[in-house]
């Protein structure tokens, strides 16, 4: 499934960066990766798209994580 992330959608800077941070607010969250319904060209971790938090899809999930 596409992975739901905590970042709000914003344009990347023109220059390359490592682990860029999303916007501090917005209307859509970033999703990454691809799913069973995606064209092959989207199946890579660097690809991203966005959806509004109230939207629900069968191809969208999240990864629980714990930090100490």
C-alpha cells in the first residue's frame, strides 16, 4: 500500500536535500511508494503524492513507529 506520512505536502526545494522536512501546515498529507493499483513507474520510495486527511482508500496505509 501507499504509505501515509506525517508531512504536509509542499514543493521540494530546487536543490537536492537529504530527508527534507514537510510544510508546518497544509491541506494534504504526503503519501509515498505505490500499491497494487499503481503503474510500475511509481513503485519506488522516492515517489510521492498527497491526499487530504479525511480521504480514505483501500490502497493507503501507515507504518506504526515507536521512538524512545
